[in-house]
C-alpha cells in the first residue's frame, strides 16, 4: 500500500507490537488476489506469495514482532480474508484477536469495498475473535519514535467487555506510550446516575490496578 494514502505492513506491525507487551504470538496474514486466468497451482502467484512472506518476515524482524507470516492466494479478497481468519494457527494455538487496517480506499468503489469490509467483520464475529480496526494507522507512532507525552483517551461504551481499557493499558506499558496517562470518557444510556457510575468505575480501576482518571459521563 501507499504510505501517503494509507497504512503499510510496518504501520500494522508497530500497532501489534505496542499492544502485545512483549508476550503472545502473532500471525501476520496477507491476501494476494490472482487474476482470473491464473490457477492456484501456477508458478507466478506462488513465487509472488513466497516473496511477500519474506518481506513480511523481514519487516516483523525490523519492528521486533515475534511470530509467523502467511500468504493466502485467492481469486476473491473476501474469501482470502475468511480463509486467513479461519485457518491461522494450530489447534488451540489460534489467535483470539484480529487486527486489520481501515479500508481507506473504500470511497473509490463503495458498492464493492463496503460489503467486503462488513463481510470480514462478520467472519471475525462468527469465529469469536476480538476485532481491532485501525483508522489512520499511518499516523500511529512507530516503535523507533521517541516516547510520547499526554493522554490516551478511552471512549468507553458500557457493556463492551472492557477491551478498550485493556488495549489502552497494554499500550501504556510500551516504551512509546509509557509517559501518557489514561483518561476515561464513559458513554452510557440516559437516566444513569453519573456519580454512582464514576464511583463504581473508580472502584473497578482500583481493584484491577489500572491507574486512570474518569473525566466525564456522557449520556446518550
């Protein structure tokens, strides 16, 4: 992909590295769409897949991500992503989270790319995977940038299972984000007592040992 337009492998690997806190295994998957006159056993796409796998492994090593790379050859990008989500891993050692970039090219052909994107979300949901979609990943700090200072703002929607808080807490443990503090913006339904909710969240944060401030309660 084009650096000026969207994300690249390096951007996505940096996000993955900053979310892992040095543990866990990552499987990087790429999908190569073959032309209609190419077969899955043709030499040219197989060579292209091998080259792409080497590129990913080199960039993973450069970023510091431990894991494996896989390339799916397919005539349909939607099916290729579904195969990757379904087949990545071995037995119980399968990923529980799918990290993907926002399809920044979708406006060029919405009738094609919007259903493709929704299909991938549906596949991740069917396989009971947590799904992280990175918007403007090209603007995300890479691992070689100096540490940031400021805040990590969490727009926490009630009943989301706490994933947003967990991801932000993991990011904060990374060198790039270590100087940033966590701020919670609680989004809840109208009629909720803001003071009661704030106190409840403060107790939860204290119990799970995550330092964060509760900035506001937004009722919708």
